[in-house]
């Protein structure tokens, strides 16, 4: 079975997550949900988001590591595939009420291993509540593309420049990036060629 077929199978069925063998589970401060989307095979005339699939909601450290180790590494995705991890109850769509007035910090990478590392560091920072403005975070998206992969950190109050700059600086430090990263409002992104609003 190809990697692409395996990822498609995961997206189509609930993911069984084994419980830890002994001891208590380590609860997270909030629930998170993994999503999968495959943009590489859009159905003709289908609206954006129709291939988006909710895969699993978790709220313990043990569940997170089982899921991550078995499935959620961007390097396992086909070109055009996206993994998302968002707060439970928030869909990774601009139209979601939590995201509608928000935007995203974006970093690009041309090395697959580098995307996996930045993705994992971001996931751990989110579930570990390492960002000061954690309430403003919606989630993160890893997008695998033929020429350049992207990692985007979505937030909910784009107009709050102080919060966005704080989040951007901290995230850049967490993922150990020296190049500039940019922030775009979702509202602006509806128009092609929109300029970034903030840069760190």
C-alpha cells in the first residue's frame, strides 16, 4: 500500500488510539483535533473544503504521541496534502467564527525533514501552552506541495497587532527560523497578491 493510500485510509476511518498500559493519563489544558485534507485530487466543481476530514480529537499527552508517531508527520503526505491541528470545536476554514477575523503566520521550507521538525515543535508548543497569547491561537496547518512546503499558524484576532507580533516572535523562536516570516489577514488573502500585514 502506498503512503498516499495509507493516509487516505486514515482520513476515511476513525483512528484507534491505544491507551497507555499503566499509570494515569496526562491531561492537556484543552482538547485538540487533527484534520486531513487532500488538495491533490479535487473533484471537478467541488467547493473548497469538501475533502477536509476530521480524524481524531484528543486531550492527553499519550494520545498525542500515539497519533503523531503513527500518522501525523507531513513527510508522509502526498503532494497537495494538508495536516491540521486545531482547537476542538474550531474548523480549519476561514469561515469558522473563530477564524473569520483572523489570519496566519506562514513559514516555507524546501526540505521535507525540516517541515517535520517545525511541525512537531509547533504541535508541542500548542498542546504545552507555550505561547503567551494562547487564547488567540486557532491551530496550525502543514501543507505539502511539490516545490515548497508551508507551515501556517492561524490566529483569531488579526487586527490585534501587539498580540500577533508577540505570537510571531515566539513561534519563530520555537521553530528556530532565522528568515523573516509574514502574517496575512484571511480577509486580505481572498484577493490574490495581497501583501503581508506584519513581518518578524
